[in-house]
C-alpha cells in the first residue's frame, strides 16, 4: 500500500542523478508509481557488465540522459526542468575509490559542486543529497556502535571523505545563502535483488557471498567477518529518499537511513550458507578502508520522516538467493574462480 504523503509528488518533476544504478533505479520506479516524472542523468559505466536492463530504469523514467554530472551545460538544462533533485550520482565503490582517488574526487567533488551550483541558480524546491554511514568511520569504544547524526564524523576511506565533503558543501551552498531547501541522507548498507557486485570490491556483501556460494567458491570473510553492518533493503532506501522530498521536518536536516540493527558480516554469510549445504566460509585479511562498522540511531528518521524499514534481512536473504538461483545468467563472468571476491 502506497504512503499517502507521496501523493504530493504527483505531477512533479524530479531529477535523479545516478538514476541508472541500483538505488537510483528503485527511486525512479517509486516516483513513477506516485505520478512523478523522473529525469535520469547517469553515465551508465559503473559496471564492466550490462546492468541498465537489469535495473529496469528505462521502464520507469520519463527521460533518460546518458551524461556526466560534471558537465555544467547538461546539468543546467536538466535542473531547469526539475522541481526536486536527488543527487545520488557518485563513485561509490570504497575499494575503487582507494585505488583511484583521482576518479573519486572527480565524480564526488567536482560532480557534486557542479550540481550544487546549478541548483542554487534554479527554481528547484529541495535537493536531497545521498551521503553514507561510512562518514562515521569506526567510531569509538568496543563492540557494535550506534551512530547518531550528532557523532563527529571520522572517515577512514577516500570514499567516506568525499561524502563528508559533499555534506559540508551542501550545507554551505544550499543552507548558507540559497532559497532552496536541502536534506542529507546517510545510507547504511544497501542490499536486495537485483544487486550484483563490482570487480575488486569489498562492498555489496550479500551478492558477493551468495554468488560465491552458488559457484562453489569459498565465501571469503574479510577481517574474519567480525565487522558489523546495518543492512537496509533497497526498496526501503528508495521509500525513505522519496519521502524526504515531501517531509517538511526534513528540511536542513541530516538523517540516518538504517534499520537500527547491527549484524556481523559472518552472520550474513551464515544466513546465505543455509541455502547452500556445501558452502565453505573462509577468513581473509580486512582491506584498507573497510570500517569496523556500526548501526544507525533511527530516532531522527522516525521523527522527521515517519519512516521505518519494512523488509527484514532474513526475508530478503531468502528472496535474494531464490532470485539468484532462478537467474543464474546475472552472475558476471569475471566472478569465476580467477577472481578474488571480498565482503
């Protein structure tokens, strides 16, 4: 059943940068269901294998533009047609950002700056900036950590650092001198079909582990799998993001989007392994920039958005594995035994 508050978006136009990715495409689909016209700007080069059809963005978007958020002319033309902007475009792979900080800076700093300068000069009502729980880093203390939005950020990766810069720049440019509104969302660990991993990554642990088990490869647990993650289904993430466009209390706020539940990577692997009797779990070194993790303080998302996740990890592990077994063709060729997966 659709949230009645989203009816406010009927007839509106929403620019979704990065709308061709997993999260962006689910946002676009939800916007279409509530009667909004989604305009997608995406380079469609985040994966070395085709995902555009898998994520189904062309089915739901009113307009799809293959372009770069650093291209001010393109961004200006699209922002001029939008009532709202969701800025989700980014170089999001933690490991890839560590390997190529120049690419991370180009996309996540230059690209964000371009979007912001065009939004400031436009009639857009509200910008939603997609940030990440990675800005919290490892936190302090022992065991699982609850991250509140007021906790001082301590990023431990290039990716997290670029996201924190983006947050500051949004507040400076939109909150400081603009008539536009903004909200910052810190996503925790996104999962859900049709998610597939990227080569050389230690993110996207559910598809990595499930595909490894399905292929008879060891399920590698970086750092022994002792890191904790707050897992949030992509459909719940999309709903929270679209709600932020119309939630009055969300203006000028930074909001965690998480479940409030800490789950170790090892526990996630064991949930997946139940579906594969011959699965083998194997410890591996923890890569640079892979945080020990924590879980979201959800009080602000409940109060400001009236939002809580509806899909549990256990439910979706079953759903994801079933989808994977029914669609073995989605497993990329490069994941075969010559590749070293991570979590």
